[in-house]
């Protein structure tokens, strides 16, 4: 999700089945985003990489 | 100062928000079918409705690409994008979802009692993100 505003994400589970790098759910450049009652899971084995891996990532967000 | 943006965001959950069920747009939620385009179409319709909207995902497992709610002027790889950035929208499942775990791995978000309680309720919606 990018450049979003006034968004609520709720009551959802996210299964990423292998995040290769950075975030599973990535929110870029957004404002007034609420994430509640959610689950973030990556059930795949951790790959042998040097990248950060995150279930939820906010970047350049103004209000989360 | 802080209350204003939160109030605006929560306005999307008010009763007068239009609800757009992704299954009305062809999403299967069967854990096998790629529902990216259906969810994108539902999100587009909700986003273009001109007011607060709720993108509703009923119980099920939805397979999506990693960009169903993304808007951009660029379109690398031909992935589906929205017409405009998401605004004033609630993306909602049906209940607090249980922890999803594979057969051999414990994810450890909740204790066993909580997991069992949520499993009995059995009304969760899950989104499985598939990447290429």
C-alpha cells in the first residue's frame, strides 16, 4: 500500500510463505493508517540472506 | 492534535460506509485461486465510490500478489494497480484471526488456550501473499 490515507486494516491474518526481503505488508508514504487485530506470519524457513525481513513495515509514513 | 487524524481514519468504519465484498467481485477465498485481480477490482470500486468504504473479506484464505492495494504511476512487471491511492477505507475480515502455522512450526503469537478459543470460533479470514 502506498500513498494511502485514512485507512483501517483489521481482523485479517497474513501468511507470507517466504518473505525474501524487507516487509510482507509494506506501507509506504501513507498517513493516518491503523492496523489492528491482525496477525502476521511467515511460515517458511528463514532464508540464508542478509536482508531484514518483517511482517509489517511502514516507511515514510506520517501517522500510523 | 492527535485526535483529529484518528477520528478521520475511524470514520471509515462508521455505519454509513459502503461495504464492498470481495466475493462479489470474483474472489474465491479457497486458498488455491489467485484473488489479486478480484480484490484489486473491489478495492478500486470502493476507492472510487466517493465516500467512506469498507473492503470486506469474508471467511476464507485469499491468495494475492504482493501489490493488490498499491497505486503508482509506474507499473513494473505489469502487476495490477489501483486507479488512485487508497483513501478513507477500512479493509476488514470477519473476526480476530487465529494464528496461522504450518504443521511443523509453532509461530508463537498466542498461547494454546487462546489459539483453541479462536479456532472454535472459526470465522477468520486470512490473506496469503504470494511473491514471484
